């Protein structure tokens, strides 16, 4: 059972037998200190449920968004490929300009003809 303070609206979960007094029980809110008489609900029909509107399925992303994402991925792959090919073809110049790169190129198995100074 959930008991709600009428002053500050703090909610408390209470076991059913804690408030079984037939004439009600005094309860004090731990948050605001308000004291009230909590009376048990009379047995009978449960309160009516509120009508809930039916849930609509979420809209799927439109085809344009998916096409844009695929196009962006394709552009990224092409740019990365061009950079890798350019780096491979210019490995001799890169090793000559940056001698430490020769060790990296050798470690990758694409060693350059030029060795570091």
C-alpha cells in the first residue's frame, strides 16, 4: 500500500498490516512532520482505471536519413582509402623527411627503400 502525505505529497510504501486499525491510525510524515489520521479504504470495487490512449508505433527513419548515413560512410571510406594509398606510394619520401617513420614502416612490413640518417 502507498500512503501519501496530504501536506507535502511525499509517498511511503507501507505493508498492509501496519495500518490495519479499523478506525484509522495516526501517521506522521518524516519529511515535513505533518500528522494526519489515515483511515483504511472501505472494501469494495476498486477505483475505475483511467482510459489510456493506444500507443502508436514509432515512426521509422525516413529513407533520406538512411541514404545520407550510407553516403557519409562511403565518403569516409573513400577518403581513408585515398590517404592510405597516398601514404603507401609516398613512403620513401615520408621516411626521408621523418627518419623515425622508417622503423614504423618496417614494422608494418611495407619498409621503404630509404633508411633513416
